[in-house]
């Protein structure tokens, strides 16, 4: 029999099939599954918040355009922004509660006990002092109220949420397994019995988390930024730029807000470079810098989340549950609001999508920087809102460079090509999972 010659895509699919088993096993690890399920459980809140954010951008001056696109709704802009602040703005809170509940359930622990413990650990890991806020309502300069800043309650706090769930639930598990708890008679109602059983584990959780944040003064999000600072010396070159976006995508895949983490280090000089670019343009001089804050909008998300949305719609006949998620994720994604799909599908901690996610961002990042360096894309000097749709941003941000639009299309196509075999493997795995669940 003559061996049939296999195409490159066939060979690639065979390679991906070979690693599909380990990727599936990773996704089924109790801790990973609990964290993913916790993120998915909070997706309803992030969906609502993202939709309110889109409406806010359309009805506020300076949202997407200098004047509101829906002017009659301008009086409601502040109220719309409030909903986003209390949903996406503090999404780590919703996630840590859900993660604690889901992870506790895998350990056979009461879900409420796990949720409360995880939230308690999260608070302990975030604060080593209680701030004071001037009470304007009283109009007395000597009167203050206690306040907790919420800097790390949003996307930047997801890593703390994961760590909090891991610490608190594992302490609960160890204490329960070795009977280190207060046991009440069986006649006591379960809700009361569970709350007393959790006292000793919660005490140990306090020692660990309070010890880390207050005694050792470990601020987890800031610590990550300090580790990255030496890596990103103010260097506007393709190597540092590509490394930065490799790390951003790697952080996102494990549930961390990569933009916030890396941006905390890089924004200080990229914002300065944007100002210098604008000043150079106004002085009719050559624009000096390539790396400005909005350059990443020409490849990030358009090369990953947009292709994934395309494949979600394409696979919805086989996997019907994908269509409603894709439909509601599409409007926010157009405006670069990607939390619904990142945490809703999810892409985060998805072993099938992690590799192409990182590869695609890295390749398209290097390509976009390189095309800007050779002049195919004009250098950005216009400061536009971050939520401006990428093709529009690529054109207006560069002062009318058509290359800024073309590169968005190129990056989208690159994403489609890279994700294709991995998406087919993910689709196959999902179909197998659904079939197994139906058999059971």
C-alpha cells in the first residue's frame, strides 16, 4: 500500500492530537477546574458591566468621540459608569467568592464555608491598614470615615483571588481531614455546625494571610510589578516590546490582568513617548517613538479574541452553548472589552487555547512593531480612547495611515490561521466531554 502524503495541516493536527490528552487532563485538575468554574460563574456580572460600559462610551463626551454619539443619554452617563465600576471594576470580588465555593465543593466542603473563607483571605491579603476618608456630607474637617481602597478589586486582583481561594480552602481541607475543628452535636442545625467548624481553619487562614500582607508587607500585585521593572527599562525597541506582550498574554492565560500588571511598569514611559510624539508632530519634526500605549490595540484581541469569536459562531451548530456567549460577547469585543470572553468561554486556563493565545500575541506584536518601524504603519501621535475599535484607532491614531487599518486585518487573519488547529482540538474535546456527560 502506498503511503498517502499528508498535508502540513494534517501533520499539525496529528501533533496537536498527541498533546490533547495531557491538555485535557490539566483542564480537569480539581484546582484548575474550580478556578475556571469560579471565573465562569462571575461572567454574568462582567457581561452586564461590559454592556453598560459600551453604552457609557456611546453617550459620554470623550468616550469614543469628542462629543457623545447618543447625546440625549448624556445625563445618565455617570450612572451607567457606576454599574461598570460595581461589576467589572470589582470583578475579583465576585470571582474569589465563586472560586472559594467551587474549590470547596471539590474537597467535599460546604460551598458557603469555602466562599466566605476565600473572601476573608482575599481581604486579608489586600490590606495591612484601614484608610480614612473625609466625610463631605458632615462638612466637618475633623470627621473621617474608615475606608478600604479598591485598587486591586478589579482585574489586577484576580491573582490575589486565586491565591486566596487556594490558601483558605486547602487550610479548611487539612483541618477537616485531621479533625482540627470544633464539632457540635448532630442535633445542631447544619448551618450553625458548619460555621463553628470553620472557626479554627479561618484562624489559621488569618495567620497565613495576615502574616503575608501585614507582618511581611507582601503586596502581591505590586510584587509582580517590582519583579518586572528591571526587565522593562525604558527601551523603545522590538525586543523589549515583544517580550512585554509575550508576558502580558502569559499573565492573561493564568487569570491575571496582563495589561494592568505590565502596564504598571511600562505606562510611565509609553505615555511620555506619546506626548513627545504629539509635540514632534506639532513642531513639524519626525516622530521619534514607535511604542505608545495604543499600539497594542492593532494586534491584541483582534488577533486572538476576534478569531476565537469567529470560531465560536462557526462551531455553534455542534456546540450550541457557544452561540449565546459569542453573541453577547461580540459588542464589547468590538470595543476591546474582552473580559466576557476571556473569563466566559473561558480562554483563561484553557489548555487548548493557551499556546496559540501566547504565540499569536507574540508574533503579531513583533510584526506590528516591525511594520511601524519600516514606515508601513504611521507612528501614533493622537491620543484616542482605549475602547476605540481597532481599525478606526489604527487610522485616526496615526493621523490617517491606511497601514494602521491593513495591519488589523492582517493580524486577524494570522490569528485565524494559528488558532484553527487548536480550536478544532478544543471543539473535539468539548464534544467528547458532552458525550460522556450525556452517557452518565
